[in-house]
C-alpha cells in the first residue's frame, strides 16, 4: 500500500451542494433557504450582540470614565505585598540576616511586587535579623521577644 492509494471509505464523504447554481444543482428557486423571511435573504443574519431590538447589554451598562480606586473592582493604586509568616523563617540559620533576596532564593516568595510583609502567624524559634518593607505588630513582638531585629527597608 502506498500513500497515493489511500482513499476514504466508500459513502463516508459527499460532495457539497452548490446552492443557487442553476437547474442542474437541484436547488433552483430558493437555493435551499426555504421561502421568505430575514434568513432567506443574503446577509440576512444579525450579529451575535443583537437582542431582538431590546437595548443590548453593552448599552445598558453604565459608562465609567477615568481611573480611580473606587470605580474599578480591583484597586489599581493598592500596594500588594508578598506575604511571609514568621513560622517560615525558622528554616534559616540562627543570627542570619534575612532580606527579600534571601526569601526569593529560599522559595518563600516569587519576587517582591511592592515589597515584602512579615506576618506573625506561628512561632519563631531562632533569633534573626529580618529586613522587610512592612511588619505586622504581632510579627514585631515575636521577632523582638526571641532576641532578633526587625528592620524596615
């Protein structure tokens, strides 16, 4: 068997109907479109957005102008910090200095968007010097209680 010998199974394919091409086509008068009506005419379909004459949804929605924090569901001026809990810092060695770069290398954060915020969930077991952009009050207490330092960058 060769590639040129390959044929589809008999009866599995049909020739397409050439509509509106004279008597020999078998679709003479209305070309298979039925009779009368919008859909029988050429170009006789409305767009996907057409709602039968009802005011379409894109005209019913209020038009928002300009950019402000209140006009959009996502606050565009908000600073999003990468978050690290105090418990995760236990994997570092005692008395080491932890910066955002160290956190990226350890895989605790991907990259600092607007900065890093340390939260106070869990327990810290080693004294560490932590340098971050923000700290929660409970994180500051836990780092200070064990003899570490919290420095705001």
